[in-house]
């Protein structure tokens, strides 16, 4: 009886110990889970906080960069507007100041003479002398000739003035209603005129009629006006005038006897 009771007591104590050990292990496991979970949570919270702080810092930087970009764009827009205004002012000044028409032609001629080595003082003297009434010989003389065309076969037609200057010209052929070229020139197209002096110097002028041309030969100024005449012909009107000589500024070269074209 006592043996059975003792065995039963041992079994209960063993079971109780097993129960406590299981409870302790369960509590230990629970504690470990809680500790690990808490640590993980804390790590996660720290990581989230760090990520949030980084995102906030990035957002602040982006906002600052955006403001800088806006300022730069505003400056660029202002500079562009200033550049547009400056360009428009330059265009207006160019439109107002750049020579046009006859003035532009005269400026080009003066520039060409300067590049050719003509003394600026001489040019200035000649320009001033142009305001002085010219002393011209008698009445203008008008002569006519037939400009050559691509299909011309006869001798060259010309006119001569003062036995010093010979004028010839070439132009485009006129066409009949069938489109065939005629023997005479078409005055609606540009014509090329050549003014040849006794020493062989040639000055060419090209353009639509009427044309004007001036040149200095042997100390005299010859002025020519060329217009379309009757069919086949052009009419050349010439007038010879005295050309200013040594009355210019000190060091100015006299006109001399050479061909000094003013055309």
C-alpha cells in the first residue's frame, strides 16, 4: 500500500516538474519572442524615422533647388527680354542709320574708291566740289546706236563723243509672238554698256534702262544718260563739263589726263 502510494507521488512530482519545465520553456520562448520582436520593432521604427528624415531632407533640398531654378528661369527670362529689346533697338537703328537707295549706292562707290587707294582728302574735295555749279560746254549731245544681241551678226554699232569716248552695248534679243528671237534687243531686260577711252580703258555699266554714268577723261567730266529709243536703238545723251583741278585741299591729287571713272 505504501509502495503504491509512493509510486503515485513520484509520478505526480515528475509530471509537475515536467509541467513547470514546459511552462518555463514557454515563458522563455515568449520572452525571447517579445525581446526579438521589440528589438525588431525598435529597429524598424528607427529605420522608418531615418528614412522619413532622409525623405524630408530630400524634399527640402528639392524645394530649395526648385526655388533656385525658378530664380534662374526668371533671370534668364529677364535677360532674354532685355536681349530682345536690345535686338529690336539695333534693328531700328540699323533701319534708320543704314543708307538706302542712291545714298547706299554712293556710299558703296566711296568705299570702293577708298579700298582702291584713293586719298580720302581727294574724295572729300570732289564731294564738296560737286556743290559748285559746273561749267559745261554748250548743249547736251544725243546719239543712238543698236545694242548687240546673242544673234547679232553685223558689225558692232557704237557712238563716239568728243573723239575721246566710244559707247557700245549688249542686250537680250526681243522675241516675236511665236517665241523666236528677233534681231533687235528687248529694252525691258537689263543692258550692259561699255565706255572705252582712247587709251583703251573700259568702264562697264549694267542695269535696266534708263541708266546714268559719269567719268573723267583728260581733266573733263563727261555725263551720260542712256534711255531706250526707237526699235533697234538706245539713245545716249552726253554733256562735257569742267572738272575741278588743283583747287582742292593741300596734297590733293589733280585730275590729270587719265580716265577717272565716276560711274
